C-alpha cells in the first residue's frame, strides 16, 4: 500500500483500522511528487491512500500522477477536508473512492472493494487479450486454408466472409460473395461461372503405337 500524507500518525491510524478488519498490508509513506513517482515505479503498490490536502502536494495532482504511472492501481482519498463537490470531481478524474477521516470504519470496506474491482479489471483484460489472440489465430487459419472456406449467417444464409481460395475457385469477387447467400452459389448461373473459371482438364494423349 502507498500512503500519501503529511503526518506519519495518519498512516499508523489507518493501518491499524485496516488490520483490525482483517486486511494484512505493508505501507510506504510519501509526501512529494518525486517520491510518489519513485514509489510508483519501484514499489508498485496494490492500492494508494491519499490525503486530499497536503501543503507541498495537492490531492488532485497526486491522482493525476498516479493515473499516469499506475493507471490500474486503485486510488482512495482519505481526508477530513474534502467537500461533496471536490469528492465528485476526484471521482470524475479517476479516484476509486473517498473516505472521511471522521468515518474511518468505511476505510476497510472501501479498500477491499477497490482491490476486488482492480482484480476484476485485470482478469477481464487478460480474458480480452486471450480472446483477441484466439480470434487472430482463427483468422489466420481461415485465410491461409488451401480449401475454399466461408462464414455465413445461419438465419439468412448470407455470406459474412470468404477466404481467397473461395474467391479464386468460384470466380466471384469478395464484394460479390458478401452480397450473396449460400443458395446463390448452387444456382445455374453460379455453376456456369464456376465452369468458366475452372481449369480445362488436360486432353488425353494417344498411347504408344497409335493405340487410343
């Protein structure tokens, strides 16, 4: 956990509240922008707790720096001097939550929820990347297949995609294919087009000795 506060006493008090509610954590305190950047790069915290008002470093600026260097890390304001307008503004700028120092019983639930949401985001991002990789592999297999292949809508039978081999084999452009249905390539017209582009079979050669 990374803690942005002017006084060490705030850190001790908030750590005690978290541990009292079953959250095991270690923390590092920073109170300047350079020390925050260094901690985000080297320490890589699971969650950031920040006092909104610090003499040398404002809360919104701290949030901006955190979003730049650690955009996936939950950021929770813990402050005694944050009004409703500033609280709403902080959430719009990317803060995960805010807790008043006068109501620290909300701290542990807020931190726990922030951590759970961060884990869900990571899992969702991992799944999306895996799906994207799988789709790319499927597209590569589809387009590099040596046989004619196509995808079509099972409700309308309209072609959704065809590979290059299907285009070459049937003689239709990809645009023509996508304006057709599966039944269209079974029509007499399609068969005629197919015969036109099909290679001419080699003529039979006479056998040796002039025998057919």
